[in-house]
């Protein structure tokens, strides 16, 4: 079906065009003034000043979880490096002096340039030593070497950012509220 | 080239400041998007992120009018000559941003067809990691690039370029002179050869007595 | 009743095909390369099968396969019926390394043109009678066939030029009624003109 739309004939004011042109310009001016005076009503996010809210479940930069004594929870089994599709985890193991674990980790580097943030390493980890909940999503450097994150950087996270009542980071197996893990380390279970 | 031109003074440094100010606030990107990173780049153009805020007003789809080559996505070996040619077509000054794991390092494509990082082909100024990176990462890269542009010195670059050109001209003129000498000798030899052969021909046609 | 149980005796008497023992969840027959064209013509046109659609042509390299000797390569044709929904048949042809030749079926199914080119590109199997057997995915300068098992997985090949596609474009323009005034000339990578734009490792 074809529907014909009849255009209304223009009256003499519209035919002058000068007033219509100003009417169009007024719309533009309104937007310009809105950007100047009421910036907060615009949909634009002024990025460097206002950072976006990123959920804890977003797969961001890795962090290495720690035992109560401050050593990394990693037992250097190599499961994460095996599961990694991009081969970006480099780890070295050494025999541990502590009797409760077999191996300890000497070197644990992640190349965040090659990493594709799939989260398979986190899923593969048997002791929940690796997590991706730092909410750090921006990786910008001028050299390729700067992207390799060594172990001490992965371990140096602030415990204040991950509060005890945060279920995502504490109630997971191996977290501080986990009875089994605390038993193994001879700590009090609350 | 006088050494005064290479050192900074009030005129050159203020000119540098002016040129860099103009350059850094009008970095027009050329999106070389081959994969999903290009979709993330497209969202920086939307009203929510609005790339025009930082002066990258237009996305230019011709290398002649753009300053930043944004390589977003996997570059295969078949694609590599095209990327190289596009980089060569861009007018100086030019900068390159490698966006995403594939463009920076090949990512998890470790195979016969993927280039392990575009820095094997063209120089890269800023790398963005992530698969794909968020639009905020791209903004971070642009701010980083703006800082890099600020640190550059237009006059120093110009002096270096002039020096290179002069050396080039000297080298080429020397080569030309040697070539000319060589050719002159060749031509002389050729002329003498032809003359000798002509004389021999004439001698053959009109055999004079050898004893004369 | 399963359509394959009625179809297979016909194929067995006519084309001397065998059942593929390795096929567990679909119907597959092994044919010889000499009867392949007749077999596929029969499968396409006969009332009992009516395979109007060629889903895919697959190349297989059996090098290093467990408990397997020769021949090394195989080509598989996956056929599907549209008028009888659900009927599918795979036809497998073994190709030895000494003579890598299979007759083309590109005049039966037009899509087979590109699919055979892909199999040729990745495995080096030659389809005799193919109208335009060139590489389709890889570059013209590429050496070897990358999906063969003996191609080293980490071997990289740097290419110097991009594909010269202008003749194909001119041909297409001419078929649409345009007149090509000036033919384009390819600059070879070893010529001086090209060297400035070449890639060095």
C-alpha cells in the first residue's frame, strides 16, 4: 500500500526563510548552551575526571592471593600456565621449606599485552590463588616490556579495597572465612 | 647548518610550544579496524564517550588527512603489506597506536598467518592491552600520545631532517660525480675503439703497402 | 526406515562404494576418485536421494594418525537434501601423496569452485578440470600448504606485496558493460619501483 503524504504549503513567513533559519540555529544554540551551563545533564562521561563504575565480577587485572603469613597462596602447580590459551603466564617453582606445601613459587609473571582476559587461569587454579577482581582495566604503555607484570606487583594489593564482607573475594574456597584453609594454617575459626 | 638552530632559545621554544599545542589538540585518527577492537573504538565516537572532547574531531578514512594510525584488530601476513603502504602514505608527523592484544603482540593467534605484533612492520608509539580494551583505555592512550607530542621538538626535528637532506644531497652528488667520471672514461674508450675499427676497415678496403 | 539403508545397496552395485567404518553418527561412503563425478551426479539427480546442496568440501591429512597407514590425504564431500529434509551423506575419497588428483565437481555445484580452491590452498590437492585453481585464502607468494601436518606450526612467511586484484576487477566491470580504457600493469616485487614499498623483516 502506498500512502501519499501531502506537504503543507508554506506561508509567507516560512517562504522568507530568514526566520526559519534562525529557528534551526536556535536548536543548535540550545544544545551548545546546555553543554556550557548544564553539563551534567549531557549523556557524555567526562572520562579522566569521572571513572566508570566497574563491577567486581569484571575480568580485570590479576592479583595473587596471599596466605595469612604474607606468602603467595600459589603452589606453583602450573595449571594456570597450561590453561592459558595465549601462553602469557610464566612461572618458576622451587621446593618449599614449609612442610605443608610441596612447592613454592619463585617467579610469576603475566604478560598483560598478550593476555586476552578469558579467566581460564582463575578457573584452573586449585587453591584460588589467582583472581581477576582488581577493577583495573586500563593498560597503556609505550613499550612492550612494561606490560609484563611481575609477582610483587600482582601481590601488592591493598586489603582495604577487598573488605571482609565482600562475598566475591572472601567467601570463595580458600578465603579467610573458609574453615578448612584456616584449620590447615592453625588459625582460629570464627 | 648552524648550531644555533639546534639549540633552544626563546623563539624556537615558543614556536615549539605553539606547534605542539596545535598538533596535540587535533590528533585525527585513521581507524585501521580489522576485528572487534574496532567496535570498541566506534563506541568512543558515540555521545557517551565523545572523542571530539579531546580534539580528535573527525575520524578520517584517508591516510593523507590523518595524524594517528589506529591499528585495531588482528593483522595477518596478507594484510601486512597494505598496512605498511597506508603508513607510508600518511603525511608526517604521524603516530601509531596499536589497540588490543592482537595488534600489539598477536594475542593467542600463534600461527602461520598472524603477525606477532605490528611493531615488526611499523614503529608503534603507544600500545593498548586488553581483549578488547575498554573505550576508556583508548582515551588513556590518546592522553599518553598527547603527552608524547608535547615532549617533541618541532625545530629539532626540522634541523635533523635538514641535516639528513644535506648529507643525502652530498652523498648523491658525489656518487653522480664518480658515475660521470666512469662514464667519461667509458665513452672515451668507446670512441677510440670505434675510430680504431673504422681505421682498420679503411685499411682493409685500401690495402696500403705495409712496408711504407 | 532409514533412507541410507535403501540408498546404500544401489550405490554399492552401481559405483562399488564401501561404508565408512569410522563414521558413527552419520552416513558416510568411501568412493574411488574415478567414479566420484558419476556418484555425485547420481546423488544430485536421482529421485531416491536428491542431494541438491553441497554443504562443504573438507580436506583431511592423516599424517601421524593413530593406527593408520596410507593413503595420506582424503577429501570429503558433505551433501544435504533440501526436498527430503534431514537426509545427509558424506562421500570420502582417499588421495595418495604420489598423485594428488581428484576430479572437480564445480560444474555440478557452483559453490564447489571456491571450496575446491580452499582445499587446494590448504592441502595442495589438485582438482582436475577446475576452471580457476588458484589460492583463495593465502597469498600468491605463500610457499607450502599450511594445514598439512608437516607444515611447521610456527613458520612465518613475510610477504612483499599485496594481491594484484585489478585484472579481476576489470573483467567484472567489462561483464557489466563498462569499457576499460587503460589496462593496469602489475609492478613485480623485484622491480625498482616496488622496493620502496616492500616489507623487510
